[in-house]
């Protein structure tokens, strides 16, 4: 899932998302069509892609928040990363 935040994939993912929306009439409120496939692998891949889009959208929206919130979240992440690094030593 962490690769969902990779900006290198942004244009390809956006193109794929537009295609999925158009092919499944999601713009008309029919999102359930993504989970009503016979092929369970396709259902899983659709769900995975939608989750990745949600994570990517959240990542992109971080810059629209108030500076204090961004600052606090950034330092919480730093703390978590350093604690994880200490555990792995």
C-alpha cells in the first residue's frame, strides 16, 4: 500500500481511475459494480485499486491543511520512524 503514495505512478493511476469510473458507471452512483464480478481476483484488484486511490488522495491533500496540523503530523511520523529504526537495530 505504501507505493500508492508514489507520485511516479500518478498519471497512470489517474488514467486508470478515469477508465474504471467510465466503464463501471461509477459517476452515476453504481460503485457496487466493482464488487459484482464473477472473478474474485478481479474483485480483489478493484478493491485494492480503490484503496490505493484513497491513500494517494489523502497523501496529496496533506498540503492543503493548516501548517500547525501538517507540522504536528510530520513530527509524529518522524517519531514513529525513529522508534521503528531503534527497534530494528
